[in-house]
C-alpha cells in the first residue's frame, strides 16, 4: 500500500505538467469512446422507444394476422371475450384521379379500418378530424378517405378532391400526417390510404383468393396476460394458421435492424479504439523516451522496477480515465443533438435519455484499450537497468517486459473481445468482425515491416532527395510502420464499403434492371385471366410474359416438428416467420435447374409433392423425401419433397420457394401473378390500359421498387461510410503522433542539411517524397485489402462478382498519399522553419 501511495504521489506530480506528450493518446481515446458511447446510446434510445410504444406501433396488445381470409365468427368471438377488438384489412391497390380527363394512377397501400381503430395512439390528420367523421360515407354513396400528401402530389389532387379505388369513388377528407401502427406494416410500395371497412366492400376489390391481409388487434382485459392469450388461442384454434404478434415484438424487422446496425457500428468504434491504441502505445514509448533520465535517476537512487511501472502506469491510466470520461459525456450528448437536428425525420419512436449501460461499456472499453496498449512499453522500461536507459540515447535496447506484465496486457485485450461478444446480440458476426479487424492490423503491421525490409535492399537512388526520402522510410523510429498499420485499416474499411456499395448498386440498377420484368401484376382474378392475357398480347414489344397461380401460406412444420421448435439455421428462419408465396405447376417451369430429384409427371394427381429451394433446404436440414406442412386458408397441407432446385432471387423474376404438384392446392381459391417486359415506349400505355380495364389488379413498376431500394441502400452505405471515417480519423491521429514523435530527429536532420548547403525547398522535397510514398503505399495496400474483403462478402453473401471502378482505386490510393503528405508537411513545418544557428547553440 505504501508503494502504491508513493507511486500515486509521484504520478500526480508528473500530471501537473498537463497532457504534454499524451495529446494524440488522449484524442484517440476520446474519439473511440465517443463513437462507442454515441452508437450505444442512440441504439438504446431507439430500442427503448420501440419497447415503450409497442402497443401503439402494433395497434394493440396482441395482433392476429391472416392472409386470404378474415377471422371466422367463432375466432372473433374468442378474441372479443378477452378484450376489445379492432379489425384492420390491408392490401395493395390502384388509386386514380376521378376528375374527367385525368389518367393519373398510382399503386397504394390500402388499409380498411373499423370504428374502433386505433385502439392505442391516435391518427394524425390535417385538418384535425375524428376518424369516423373523415371516413364516413355520405348519402351520395361517396365515402371519405384520408391519404398521404405524396398521393395527392402524384395524382395532381387537393384535399376535397375525388379519387377512385376499384369501383368506388372517395372524397379526400384529410391528409394523413401520422399513422401510429405504420411501422409494424413493413416495407411500403406506395402511399398509404385509409378507408372504412364498410367502404372496402363497395370497391369490388375483395374476392376469394385475393392477396389481402386480415388483421385483428386486441386490447386485452386487465386480468388477461399475453402468455394466457397465446396458450388459449393455441388450445382453441391449433390449426387456424394465425400469425400472432404482441406488443413486445411490435416491429421485429425494425428492432432487428437497429440491433444489427448498432453491433456493426460499435465494432467499428472498437476498431477505431484499436487503431488509436497503436497511437497510444506509440505515445507512451515517446513519453518514456523523454523520461529516460528521470527513470534512470530513480533506479540509481534505489527505486525498484515495480515502483517505476506504477508511477507511469497510474499516470497513463489517469489520463485515460479523463479521456474516457470526456468521450462518454460527448457520446451521451450526441443522441440529443441527433434528436434536435433530425428529430422530425427519424421514422422510429425514440426515447432520448441517458442510458447507463452503453455509457459504462464505452468507458470500460476505453480504459481496457489504454491498458492493453500502454502496459508493454511500460513493462520494458521497468526491466532496463539504469546504464541501459542512458545507453538508449545512442543505441536502442531490445529489452522486453516480464511475461506477467505482457499477460496483463493480453488479458486487457481479451477482456475487450469477451465484453464485445457478451454484449452483442450476434456473437458470430462480432467474432468474425473482430477476427478480421485484428487480422487486418497484424497483416498490415507485418506488411509494413516487409516493406521496410525490401526498401533497405533496393538500389540507392543517385539523386539526393529520393535517396534521403528512402533512408527516412527505413531508419529506426520511422513512421512507416505506424502509418501503414493505423491509416491502412481505416482506408481498407472505406475501400471495402465503397466496393460493396458499387457492387450492390450495379446488381440492382444494371443487372437487375436488365433481367427483371417491367411490371408485376398482382391479384388477377381467374375470371379475368384470359382477358388479361389478350390485353398484354396487344402490345408488340411485350415479351417474357408469364402468368402464374399464386396463393400464400405458412410453413408450420418440418418433418412433423413445429416450425417454432425446428432446428434450422438463422439464415433460414425468415422462411418460417410469416406467409410465403406458393404456386403449383404440372410441368417443370422454364429455366428450372434441378439439383436433386425429378419433376413429377404432367398428369400426376397423387399426394402433394413439393419442389423446394436447394439452399433453404440445406439450412433447414431437409432432403428428398422429407415432409413440409403448410397452412393455407386455415387448412393444413402436408407434402413430400420430390426435388430440389436453384432459386435465384437476384434476377427479379418470378421465384417461388415452394412449388406444389396439382391435385389439392389448385382447388383452393387463388389469384394469379403475372410479369412482363415491355419497351419504354409502351410502358405507360400498358400501365394505363391494365389499370383501366382491370381495377382489381395492382400494377407494380419494378423500377419504382428499385428506386426505393436505392434510397435505403444509400442511407445504409452512408452510415457505414461515416463509421469508416471514424476509423480513418483515428488513423490520422496515429499518423500525426508518429510524425510528431520523430520531430526532434527531423529538427536535427534539417539543421545538418542546412549547414551543408541544403535549401528549405530541397528539404521539403525530401519530406514530401517520403510522406507521399508512405501514403501511396498505404493506399495501395488498403485497396488490395478492400478488394479482397469485398470479394469475399460479394461472392459468399451476395453471390455476385465484385465491381471495382477506377474512382474507388483513385480515392483510396490518392487519398492515402494526400492525407499523409498533408499531415506530414504540416507537422514538420517547424523543423523546416528552424534557424540552424539557434539549434546548433542548443546542442
């Protein structure tokens, strides 16, 4: 205890000099901790907001959803016995301007609600109106509706105008400013429109087999719990095919997305800390170099190695605690700044407040990072004898710290990894990311050492400036290794993201637009099928026309094991959550590639056989002969897998995970899905003719869907690029520290060269060549690493070849060179400006 008190007393005296020598170390920690605290706090604010507003987002305590059919009277009576029920019907439809002479039409997301909607929250209307008033039907048979402003803009309408949906005209009573349960509805293809359930019956859109989602939201009685409802519902209606959600999982897709993106951005913050850690170790070594005389004097006076270690370790950790505290405070404040600047644009309800857990974790990450990188150089100083410390002035010793200290540093590093994994909702992804980031740092460090080794063996240039620049890059204490390691990782991450962004954009806008149909036509009724075929055939440019029966159903069991209990890979769980599109076919569809089994005979009418997706079957542990049980319209259908086939969703064409043999499924009420490609010149004409003659058919322009995907992908790419910039900033801090650490040597070099006749411009040229070369080499390495990483992700995850353009290469290589050159010359400018006489006087 006395030793600790003495060490702290001496460390406190050292701290009186401020942050001299630790500014880079301090700034790196502040940056990394701020990033982690901000990401964690923002994610927690969004998740907390989702949890607190679960009832509002879902529209009730519990939601029961069905496709194709409404709740039966007995099912509805069961729900009403447990609380207050509101029924909601959702579908896609076409809306048109009812004014004479207007042919404007738009795909819409149509929602029909009853008089109890909403059970929780409120609908925001402009002007403010009661929902029942806004949706009421008048004596003239015209009903009211509320629509998003986007639809008014598309159809060139104003409030009070008329739109036509199906066979019914509606008067626009108000614009829809806020829809409390919108987030639970998932991806939207068009503006939202709300009408009453009574008015929906007048549209003529409700037909047997139509693609309609029927929902019932339940406000539970006070004495009924969610668990009791689930149990009673399963007991009373085990085969009803209900998809039940509760207020704790009101928007599972959004919840999952927030968690996944927060994991990624937190890991990027940890990477920035690791990069900053390189600078931290460098700063500690530089600090100890300046303290050699003091350390040697303390040892000569009898201070043992433990005291020496404690003095400087406490000093470093005190600075780390201050930096981590500032970073934690800054990270806690950033969500409030985001709320102030972008509050109205945040699509998720957020609870912006202070959350202890993410802030505490950020602080701990900062302290552990500082310890992991500071201990090795401190341990080395502990072991060197006083004479050796003095000798380090002219001959650098190769002392190494004791294994116990190195183990302590390793333990701090492992603690960071374990803590990151324990707090992550996706352990496998976090482990993979940490392994890649750590491996990348090691590869860059070894590569930098290899570059220095090769540069030493290159033929020496004859011109003085390149010769001196080459010598500066390979001499002891040069910034080459630090720059390549720190800046290279950030540039590698940026190059990877940029290449993947270009690859996805190419796949969506070039490849997908080239192979995808122009239109998807949904809800073609059997009675209209032949007439629809003839309508499409009238267009000379129409090609690749395909009309396919479609019905939706849920996979409820695999080999007689409940889907909820089946042991399937995480990547396949999406196919068991919710309804899937199902079709049937007697003959093998065109362009089908079977990977196992055989197609059934054209005239087959036996027990149901299934053609299943190969990759999905592998992830679900299914093989030929296994059984899959489907719930279609409340009836369970069991089929045996007869063949497996490749399903390529990247083409944008019709693709079904499940194709069944006729005989049973074809007797169920269903509609048809059609796709067609048409020339741009006839696209608008086909759109108008189809929507004129078939009001129940929804026409989906593929290019409009791709435009929405582009917006989502661009926002995601922007977030990831912003995270990459954090890593690059950390690398720049390390770059600044590495150059600043050698500033004394630069000062001596500059003085000597000036004495022997070199001009300031000639010395600047030497430095410029050195820094530009290091930066360009770093950029080239980062580009290579980025291409390699992006190739793995593109081929393994997206199953497409990577797309690299010259702008990416130029940005990475040129950016590395420019950044290093700019920082290098800016920091060494003082050495260039120093007067030789003054420096010689101080020698």
